[in-house]
């Protein structure tokens, strides 16, 4: 069974090399972009690049939660764990 799969895989890659390359590049770019976005989200100033956040960031800095990164509260997770 593994031999059949490997034979199929080799023929697919050989015959559809441009398609496989494009899909691999797109998936790689999505992974890199997602990772960069996740890392940037730890910094409160990064939201200002796309959103008007000045009063909210100022309020956050003056609050008791100033030592908690924004991503800790804004990520998707079940509401029971908050």
C-alpha cells in the first residue's frame, strides 16, 4: 500500500510540478503571515496600524491590566476559560 502511494505521489509531483509549487508557496506564505500577525499582536501598538486605537490604548495603559498583553483578552477561546 505504501508503495502504491509513493508511486502515485511521485507521478503527481512530476506531472503537476507547477501546481504543487504554487500550492506550497501559498501555504508557506500563509503560515509565515499568520505567525507574524500572532507575534505582532502581543504589542499593543500594532493594532494602531489598521484601527483607531489611541483612546483605548491610553485607557489600557492607565488601567490595572497594563501588564496584560492585548492578545490575552482578544484571542478566540471558549468563554468558560476567561
